[in-house]
C-alpha cells in the first residue's frame, strides 16, 4: 500500500510529480480535438475542399457547396478545421466570413442560426422570432460586394429527428436567401459545407433538397488503412512524447487492432496511445510478453471505458434494453421492432413494469410505450457513438436498423454482470436465444483469429 505524507494525504502531489517526470511532453497533442499542422493521408480531400470552395470564396465569389460523408474517426472534421485554420492564418480574409456550427450541440433551426450569428459577432435578439433574426443575418451578406459567407454544418444528420426535420428548412434558407425578403433582390454569396457520419445523407439531400437550389459536390472520406493508422499514431507519439513509448512493431499491432476491431476509427488509436503512460513511466519494457500485456491492458481499458460510460448508474429497464438489443445483434437482427419484442419478453420474464400496465399488457398503448422507450435508449447509444443507425429519411415511420460500434461480446458480458448483481439475469436464462456466454465466446474466437493473423501473442486471456 502506498503511504502518503501529512502535506499530501491523497497522494495528489506525488502523482503530479510522477506526471511531470513522465515521458509526456505535450498533452494537448493527445487530445482528440487537436488538429496537427500536417493532416496525413487527407491531402487529396483537403485539396478538393480548397479548389471547390475556398479558391472562390476567398475572393468574394460563390464556390461550390460540399457534403462530406464518412464513418466516425476518418478525419472529416479535422480536415475542415485544418483548412479553416490555414485560411485564417495565411490569407487575406476580408472577403470571407466563416461560421463553424456543431449541429449535435445546436440541433434545431433556431439554435443553428443563433450559433451562426454569435460566431459572426451578430446579436441574436430574443422575442422577435427566428425569421426576423435570419433576415438580420442575411442583410449582412445581401449585396454582391459583401463578404462571402461560408457556413460549416458539422454532424448535419443531428438535425434530422423524425418528424422534427430541420435539415430541409435550414439548407433551403441558406440556399435561397432571396425568399426571405419581400422586395429586395439578394445578390450576395453563401456557401455551405455539410459534414455527416451518415453516408445515406447525401442521397437524401440530392432528392429532397435539390429543388431548393442546393446542389452540393460529394466528398467521401474512406476509413484509414492499417499502415496509415500506424503512421498517424507514430507521428502523434513523436509530437506528444519526449521519447517513443511504442516502437514500430508495437505501434503496428495497435494499428491492426484499431483497423480490425474499431473500424479504423483513428480516435480510438489516439485514446490507446494516451493511456499507455498509465502503465509505464519510461517506455515499454524490453520483454515482448510484457509489452503485449501492457498493450492488452490498454486496449481492454479503452474498450471497457466506452461501454461503462453508457452503463454506469442505469436501471434494470435500461439494462434489459441493452441485453435485448445484444441478443438480436448476435442473430443479425437489428430492427427496432425486433429489439422491442425481445425487451417486452424480458420484462415479462423478470416481472418488471415501467409503469402501471405499461409493458406487461398486450394492448397497442402498451406496445407504443415500449417502442418509444426502447427507441429513446437506442438513440442515446447512437449519440454516444456506441451504435450507428441506418436512417430512411424519406420514410421516417419505417423501422430503423442499428449496428454496434463496440465489442458486442464485451458489451454483453458487462450487461450480464450488472443484471446478475441486480438479481435479474437468472430469470432470463430460459428465454430462447438468450445466451450471453455463447456470444462472448464467439467474440473471443473472432478476436483471437484477428490477433493470430497479425502475429499477436495474447498473454491476457481476460481480454
């Protein structure tokens, strides 16, 4: 047991001293939000954004609107921010104004336009309605001699919430600003860059918003290749640490795991890199098995922390929703309706009710409440990056399909552990197809196959 002095009873000073003496030189470079001076393997995409839009916008001309799509962790936001930073640092920006808006944080029409105005130093007045504020914004860019306005709408798909679809209205307003004025001709220039994790969004914009004069160019960011992940992480290590903590072979193993187990999400690789110093102070040990053990610990820590974030403090109904979802994932069934049916069976077996008669009866009202509850919980997982959702924008009433972005076996095991502590798990064991152990064993076999292919010796069987 570690002993502490009277002037440091909690060991905080001692911990800080160890951090000061560690190999970490610049913690900012280990943040997910950090944009490197050189964005590796995205130069072609950067050139496209510049040539399609900024070469014109910098000189007060209208460029091409752009829709950027791709899976999470493929560098979409980093590339856009990289271009904006370079534009602001190296060029005359008197003919351009740029408003960057995160639609996850601003997910309604009012919040988006308020954020646009605030970023441009314009006051968004309360009590006069969003339409009047929009007219005030557009008046700043009404004439052809005014600066070109570039609006970046990051995570645009967050503006689509079933019946509350703000995408159309916002893009229509920005694409046809002249319709906001009764008798004044609008001749200014407004461009949009839309960024989304949902590759289907572009098709929706093409067919549903095209009539509004919004005809964007599409730019898809493909997942990083394994060797690209390796080089990106080696570069980030060089920036952040005073000396390497992972050699080339060890980093290659991390890149393989990120590519195979995390769909090439570079953010996961950075999190793994950030956590390594938690286990070592002066680089990895020379022993290969010890290196593997440290990497296993770190990878497992990252995998578990993503899941624990959404499970901690949740009640039995949330856990049953997770369990029902995971059982269906194991059978390649991912529709909302199937997950809801499994959840209702689990509630019945566990003798749990959400409210008086809510989930124990077969009435339509009861089913509707179950569906609404489960959908809210799945949407929460989508927001947290645990799931991705296939959205049919033209048919908002149709069932959504959900897919996991984490280790299903580990997720299942962690849910089962919590259900056992709550005394619920044993009541589910006789439900057909409810096999936590089989799912976990299948996931472990798949993981071992991946690790064997890359020559990785698994020294931690608990992974």
